[in-house]
C-alpha cells in the first residue's frame, strides 16, 4: 500500500516536472505566436496528454529502480540510506532537479520581462527619486488622522483573530489525520475539510475583501470578514499540524482508562498543544495587522483606505506620513509578539 502511494506521488510530481520541461521545449522549438499560445492554453488535453506521457516515463523509471526526485521526497528514510553512496549531482534525481531549476529560472526571466535597461532608464530613475523624495519628506499635519486610521486597522485585525481562533480550534481536530483517520467516515470529513480550507487559504485576503466589500459594503466590516475567513483557514492548518505531532504516550494512557474520544482529545491532546496554539494565535494577529493595511486598498477600512486615497491624488508627502506610521506600528507589533511568544514557550 505504501509503495503504491509513493508511486502515485512520484507520478504526480515527476510527471508534472517532465510535463513542464516538455511544454518549454515545445514552445522553444515551434516558437508559437500569441494567438497560438492562447489556443494551446485553452486546449487542456495537450497538458494532460503530456502529463500522461510523463507519468508513463516515471513508471518505467520506477520499474528500472532509477531514483527520481519524487523518490527522494516520498521514499522512507531507510530506503534512501540503503542506496549506494553517490554524489547527488551524478544521480538521475539530481540532474532532474538541476535541469528543472535552470529551465524554470530562464522561463521566469522571460515571463517576468526582467530588463536591466528599464531598471536603469534615466527617466524612470528621475521619477522614482521624486517619489522617494516625497515619501521621505512626510506631511505630518495628517498624523492625527493617520493614528486614528491605524488604530482602526489594529482592531480590525484583533476582531478577525478573536473570532477566528475558536472556529479554527474546533476545526483543527477535525483536520488532524491522527484524530480523524480511524474510519472511512471520519477520514472523509477530514479530507473534505482539508480541501475546503486549502482552497479558502489559497485565495488572498485582498480578493476576499473585494467579495465582502460587494456583499456588506465598503468599510471595516468587510475587511474584518476577509481577514476572519483567511485566518480560520490558516490557523486551522497550523493548529491541525500541531495536533498531528503530539506524543502518543499520553493518548495511549488515557485510552487505557476507557475514556471516550472527546475525553482523549481534551485530556491527552489539548495539554500538549495549548502553548504552541497561543504562540501561533499571537503571531496570526501580527500577520493580520499587516494584512489589514493591504486590504484597506480595496475598501477594507483602516489606514490602507487613506493610502489609496492619497496615492490616487499623487499626494506622496501624505503617503510618506502613513508609511512611517505603518512601519512604526508593525515594528511595535513584531517586537511585542516576539517577546510574548518567547515568554510562553
């Protein structure tokens, strides 16, 4: 069973790498136009066809006992230590990793349109220096408004964290494989929740802020809801991983007393995770304060909304004041949360 899982994972990972390399080679060789690229992008069968071919190649390599990058990541440690001593650059998986990185790097250079000429263009440098000069010559007359806005930002993040913690706390046990993997029904709940939370977490709070701004209107409430949803998904993942790493000894001892599943969780699991839970929670509030600044740019309230207003009018001296206020608050939050997390460890 474990060998089958490893094979599937290798086919998915290495097959994707081979598909990526094949697509790059295809594009480089035929040099298609933009219209042709769009047609290729819309034809998903090309992608899945190449992935299938990559999967077949991985299957052949596995049967030939040739270690791929997937084997290095997914094989058990004893299987890897049993291999003959060989420098990784001389192995198949090492060459696979190097080639994939080089191709990805070159592709990234082209996709990102990295240009030293544009970076050092005289007109662009003059414009950038004007903006930087204004940012470092802030207009302090708006400081009272900035302080009120940043206080609003802090409390948006605080309320999002407060509401997210109990929900994430409950979900964390339902998303822990060692708690929910005992039977098909509970495992199905685990897999479903994990998928939902992964999708929710993959969508940036900025997007959620836009959704909630349309739903409940522009303002702090929309920003708080956006941070709340993303915080639940992120904290549930972090919490559940802590649950999956608990010591089995206390659990076995509580089970031996005839305790119910709920009692096992409460008396054997919770005491082991409460301190790291607290540290993660404080760190999440720190993260939410930073995110609350960004979601304000799309109507989520707080100091981000002021930044959007002033930069839209090219009032860079006012933006400079807001930047200094944000930097100060982030520094204070980061220092405070670091001391608190250190104290509770």
